[in-house]
C-alpha cells in the first residue's frame, strides 16, 4: 500500500481522473470521452482527465478532445515513476475496457487508495465492489456513456463519495495482497 489514509477531495479543486492503457478499440477510451462530452459545461469545468498511454487511436481521440474542448491531457507513454506521479495526484481511476481480464492498473490504483469507476464485466466485476469503486452496468452504448457521466456528476456534487470509496479501497486492498492472492 502506497497510501494509508483515504483521499480527501472537495470541490475547491478539480476532480482529477486517470485513465491508463493502450489507446485502441479494446480499451474504449471513446466511452470516457463521450461521457465527458455529455456533461454540462459546469461539470466539465470541475474535472480533468489524465490519459496515460499511446496507441493507434491516439490522434483520433486527441482530435475529438480538441474539437469539443474537453478537459483532457494526453501524456503518451511515461516511465513508471512518471505514471506513479500522475496516479498520486488523481482522485478517481477509470477503466472503460471492453475486453480485459483483470488489468494490473486496477491493483496499482487500489494500492494508492484511488477508487475505480469501471464497466461491470470481465475481471473488474469481481474485484471492484460498492465499497471501493463504481461499477457501470453495460447496456446500450449510449446508456453506458450516460451512466458514466451521471456517476461523475454525482461525485462532483457529493465530494465525500471520493473519501468513502478511498477508505473502502484501503479495506478491500487487503483481500488482494500477494499473500491472499497466493492462497
């Protein structure tokens, strides 16, 4: 565990989101970007998405962000220590992958007491619970995008959600330490 106290976020600062992975169809960054585009200008002014990674869709995603003036920073590939720096300034980790087992970035976020917002499927469905994150049901594309947008809206307007979920990460992470995973 790299953090022993829950994250405290209040609406006096931007809600820092982090998305990490290959910018490709399987990781579906477009779901997150469409969710941001759906938000009101007021909500978008209160958040910032940090995207760490490269891939075949990076330029297309970058154009989408620029055209819609979304609050996103693309970092590209970073060294491990630089990725950790971006993680440590984040309040919420987002996974939009449509085809992953249990991505190791989930463990990294949890070790830093950063809650995860994820689609409710694949390996993430078995790790993330209501104590340590937010699981978004998969419906139609548009309904899934809307659900993510609504979840972030709820966090913006109830900042203590981050502290509660972060405290949950500290509890839940104990179940996924190496000694427990070996068992």
